[in-house]
C-alpha cells in the first residue's frame, strides 16, 4: 500500500485547455485522482462517474457541500494510443458536459514513467488515489465502483 506516500507530481492540460499540476493544484483541499489506461479500465471507471460527479462536482445531494474534493480523471496513453490522444480528446469534448472539462487531464506519454512508483500494474482496471490536503495518499483502490469504496472516501472527508 502507498498510503502516506505523496503522489508523484505531474502536469497536464485539462479538456478546457488549462495547464494544471498535480498535486499542487489541490493544496489545501482533498483530491480524488482517477487513472485509466485501457478500454476495459475505462468501462470500470465509468461506474464511478455518476456517484463521483453527483457528490463532488455537481454537489446535488442534501449535505454534499461538506464534501469539498477536487476530482481529476487522467487517461494514461502509451504506444499507439498516444497517437490517438487528440481523437479521444476531441470525442470527449463533443460528448461530455462542459462542467466535466476542468476535471479531465491529458498528459504526455511520459506520464506512465512518472507514475511508476504507484504500482499500477494492471492496465485493465482503473486506479483511484484519494489525497489529503497536503497531497499525501490516504486511500487507494482500483476496479469498478462499490458502495464500500465510496464510503471509505467519504469517511476520510468527514473526519
């Protein structure tokens, strides 16, 4: 487990073309960073989209204002997929709601090397890292959404 390790710093460009640096962009706030590096991982990642969006981005629930969490979705492109990045980005911009654009970060191909210390060995599952207000990993999980995983994150925010 990587808990209490600081997430490696990396920079990228959001879908709305703003440059961001993780974890410094979220200093002083909690952050949920979600990585996916294949179509199968993307399918599992999508199971998280509605609950994460509703709780942390749109804040649609009764007490969701108390959940002040930055959320970033980061596709990891490697090899031939790197060349497809522009097409994937263009499709996302055509289909996704505009309020999601600041939460999607596109990075260069060296991201996989940068993140090597995070032990994301399986390309067919998404990885989730929940950071405290100093950028340290306080929770990590992978795979499809479950209530238990989401509750574990919520409990860290409420503490």
